[in-house]
């Protein structure tokens, strides 16, 4: 299913996206009820700023994603916890308080 081609967004609360070679996160902005987003082995072709438009997003999982992915745009989203593993190519970790960043091997 291509999220960008949907006429009316469905009421997604959880979404898992796997093995996308070029992921444009602006296509998720219409899915404002998302609470959890899992990106597994994806190449993020834009920064994470579009996720700021998801007011209910509380959990973001980045597993084996390539970028580099800048976490700084999400630093002031107090309800968001980011879970990621060591193989995720992320920068800007220093902008997040430790309780909002869970790192796994």
C-alpha cells in the first residue's frame, strides 16, 4: 500500500515500514493518529521533521536505518521516546534527554 496515494487517510495508530530504499516521511503527515512508527532497515531520504506533524506519536523505532538521520528536529517533542539500535545511522543524539532515547545493540 502506498500511503501517499490514499485519498482519505485511514485511522492508523501503529505502522511498520520495512526495507524501503528511499523513504519520504512527508507521506506520513496525513496519518495524524499514529502513536507508534517502526522503521526497519530503511533509507530515510528526508529528515525527521515531518514526524513533528503527528501529535499522538509516542514511540519511534529505528532499527538498522541508514541516513544519516538527524534526531534534533524531534528533541522538543516531550511525549516521544525513540528506540534504536547501534546499526542505525543517527546523529543529534545529544539533543535528547536520556529518558527519551533507548539504545539497543
